[in-house]
């Protein structure tokens, strides 16, 4: 699993690629913590569009990010397809944070408030 961070307008985008499982979830948690540490961004988009497998440990990391962000940072998740969005919808996590099929749709939604 790899992660990278970029900034688009007022949103920080954490792009995740590869498999997010029990072995790699701590690295995702560290990347999220590094992104939210210091001065938290107004919005954090976690882009899972390049994730090929999302285990429950990865979903727990997303929930922890949502809790860690509190009201200071809006969280959105980009996920599309059976490897990611299906699990998030089946576990009702799409009710916890905003879920978008593409990064562009997430950025547009955050710009519109």
C-alpha cells in the first residue's frame, strides 16, 4: 500500500493505492494522522479509487479518521466499485462520511459546501 498527499483548493487529498488490510492499515492510520496533525485542513478527501482490497481494518481506520477530525475537518471518501464502495455501503459507513465515486465529484461537492 502507498499513500500520497496533495492539496486542491481548500481540500487536502490523501490518495491510497494497493491493498488496505490488517498489515497495512497502521500505515494508513499514520498517513491520516500526519495529514490531520498540526493545523487541520478544512476538508480531507481520502481517495480509495486505486485501492484493490479494503479489509475491515482499513474501514476502522476511516472511522477513526472521521472521529479524529471532529468538527474541524470535513471528511469525504472517494470509492467506486466492488473493492471499496460496496463494503462501505454494506456496513453503512456511507452514512458516516460522504462517499463519492470520483475525486472530481468530491472536490465539487466540497466547494459547494
